[in-house]
C-alpha cells in the first residue's frame, strides 16, 4: 500500500492495532514522497482495515488543511483533512 506524502515525519503506523512496517520511497521535487506500508497480515476480500499513522506535518506539507477548534462542530479539538485521494496499489 502506497500513500503520497510531502514534508511529513512518520513515527508509527498501525493496521487494526498491529504495528506495520513502513518506508519512504524516492523523493520527487514536486510530487512528494511515497510512503510504502506493509500490512502486518494478509487482507481478505471484504475485510476492513483501520490504518493509523502517527506523524508530524510541517509548514511545507502540501494538501493539508487545518480547522481550529472553533471551526469544528464540537469546538473542542482541531481537525486535519487532506484534499488528496488515497491510492492503494
């Protein structure tokens, strides 16, 4: 599974609560850097997988949008979303 990233630091990846191995591919000047995740188990047809990525963004991270707590419905926590689409390969 490959995700596109740009200027983020990844600390840990888990899939359904299990640690997953991950590596960064070759950095491209404007496209970003692929984050390659190896699932810790074989995914069966129809099986759901919850992927959690512990990361830190930077001011140069692109396609990330932040809402302040005041901009969210609960008004308690900030919210991060990406305008990019995940492409599983």
